C-alpha cells in the first residue's frame, strides 16, 4: 500500500462516520471499504447499490458501488465535511 494518512470523516451534523486510510492527494471522492479502520455506519456487510444513511441525522452519504473490483462508497459531497489532503 502506498503511503497515506488516517483521516476522520464527519457528517455535516458533526457525527463521526468513519476513520479511513487515505492514500494520495486531493479530495475524498470514494471510500474503499477494505481501508476503513473504524466504521460507525455499518458498511462492512452492506449490499451493492445500497444508499447508507448517517445514524444521527439520516442524510444520505452516497451509493455503494464496485470500483476497480472492490466495494466502495461513492460519496455524496454535500453530506460530509470537506476533506482535502
């Protein structure tokens, strides 16, 4: 795995959703589920094309897709606090 850093991902309401290992620079567009170190939403056993919600405010976080052969959450940019590395 490339070098990177662990980032906290919060909903717009302030609830901690995930701790994620972010590799590379730039905005956070998608979350590869295998890189999650802490999951407060329950993405580990979710089906493809489901739309997870924030447990605190029930806003839609994105859609689970298969990206590069792995399940990933394609984020809805308006539902999380912006993260850029």
